[in-house]
């Protein structure tokens, strides 16, 4: 599951901080519960002012039959 979350962020272009106008760095990604299946929320953080920004994406995550 962790690998799938990492792969889902690889296709995203990091946002720019609205205050500093610097490219934000990926901070973490979480699977959103209570939302559409496969919705992932990605958090990015500005290295200058520490502002956070989130972006939601949909992924084709499926649960393993062995899980």
C-alpha cells in the first residue's frame, strides 16, 4: 500500500507556495476515509515558511486478496 501511495505522488507536479513562490516539497500522502474509494490526499510543505498545501487525487488502489 505504501508503494502505491508513493507512486501516486510521482505523477504530480509540486505546487508553488502562494507566499514565497517556491516549489513546495512533498510531505506525506494519506488514503482519505469516508470519501470515494481510492481518493488520496497529498500534503506539500514550503521549505521557507513551512506552509502546508493539500491536493486530492483519485487512484486505482485495490486491496490485495491476501490482506
